[in-house]
C-alpha cells in the first residue's frame, strides 16, 4: 500500500532576528570563518569569489575591486563621509548584511556601540562576479526596503557599474537602474553634497 504524503511542500524555515544573530555570535555558535550574513531573517553564505572559482575563496578581481573602493576615502572624508569595507550595517530587525562597501556619515563618536543604520548610510556598494545574481535580487530587495537611497553594483562580469536609485520601500526594488561604462562618471550623492567618480576607477 502506498501512503499519500502528509504535506506537499517542505516546512517553512524559521527566521531569526538581528538580536538572535548577535547572541549566536556571542555564544560561539557562529564563527567568523562561517562567512555568513543575515538577509531577510536568514543566514546566507557570503560569496566573494571570481566566477567559476571555489565560492569559499576570495577572487583576485574581487580583491582588487575592494582595494579600489578604499581609494575613495580621502575624497569622501573631506565631505564628511567615509567608506567601511565588508563590515555590518543594521537595516532592520531581520537584516544585517556586510556589503563590500558602505559609505556612511562621519559621526563624532564613531560606530563603536552600534553598526550604521539606514539614516547613516549614503550608499551601499557590492563588488560582484559570481555573487551578481544575489546582489541584483536579495540584496537589492533588502536595500530598497530599508530605504537606502543609492545602491551600486561594481559588475565585474560585464565590466560595468550599475546604479540603483529611488527605492520603492515595501516593493523590494529601485525605480531607477542606470548602467555606466568605463568612459562615464557616476555621481555619489552624499546628503546635500555629491562626489563624481570615474567608473574606470571602480573597475579592476
């Protein structure tokens, strides 16, 4: 006799909060070597590899892309901002990603007792090769719903920079997507100020 299944889909996964995530880290349940971040309440593996390489590796082009982001700091600091590299930002009770770059407002006390939140953030940046799919989907949804005004993907696969602006909060998307080639410049919007950056200075 064949018994019919009692359910037609897998059980729903359980979401965890940012607070629970921190407690898991403090208790040693999660280690830095686990290389995870919290997106939409789920633990997601960070992928910083070049396309076709071991996803646990850090790709050479990805690493160079990160170095290029750090070169923005002198100009940003003159405008009252700076870039944090691969460090957490707290976007909601269920979201604490670690973007490749987070351009944040300089605050007197620094961020010693908390991570930057949406009100502190001018722009989030991802350097993407094998991670391009998740950066365009889950990351875009998360950043848009948090109201991050400018999201930039340094797209290593297609040798372009993609700018996402005008977040549609609750819709998980940006109303405007603009691609930039190497010969163009992108405007980073820093509150009432702007910084024009050559796209070629962002692409390895």
